[in-house]
C-alpha cells in the first residue's frame, strides 16, 4: 500500500511540474487607478520592471494602462502585478491577461461564465477584489453571489472571465 501511495505521489508531482512548465502568463494589460501625473506612472513602471520575469513595460499615459510583456516560461501570477502596483502607491482598476490555455487548468483559476477555449492562448480578465474597481467589484459580486469561492475573497483564488 505504501508503494502505491509513493507511486501516486510521484505521478501527481510529475503532472503538476508539467502544468507549471506550460502554464505561463505571456502578457498583462494593467489599468491603474489614482494616477495624477507622469511621475505616478513612472513609479508603477519602475515597480513592474523590478519583477525578474518582466521583459518589457509599455505605458499609455492617456488611459493609465501598462502593457507588460513577460519572459518565456515565467512563473508569475496576478498577485505579483497587484503587489507591484500597490507598492508604488496605486491600485489596479483592470487586469487583462494573455496566457497559455493550460494555465487556467490550475486549481486556483476559476472560470466564471462560458468556457469555450479553442486555442493554445487565451485572454481573460481577473474579477476579484483588488483587480477591478470597487464599483465594478460590487456589481460583479451581485452577479456571482452563488459562487462561494468568489465571496470568500481568498487571495490565492483568481476568478476569471474569458475574453473572446
């Protein structure tokens, strides 16, 4: 019995490793809130570039949007973006991510709404508190009140809506 459990553990570990290699964020579009000047955007830009997996950051001052391109096989998650923006003194108003499709098969990514995936890459928006504006979070909370994990507000769970 112990040998079987040992083999099951090795198989499970191997599968998790395979998913981690293939599960990566390719790019992220972050719309920040609270910015009043170009120095504000420079602070966010600097924090995002300090992440080791960030290859490039493009800034649109008109929309307070940061397009973050990541290195290949990055192991970053949405909370890393949130922490960087908050460390600069601001908040995320919207986070849209393009990733490998296998990323949403991980247990902490919960798809709300339709789940029609037809390619190797997907684009999705993170709907949790801290990844959308407070006003939008209240609106989303009402429509997702039957999803217990959404209302629990666990920082390790990411509720996502696929964008076509």
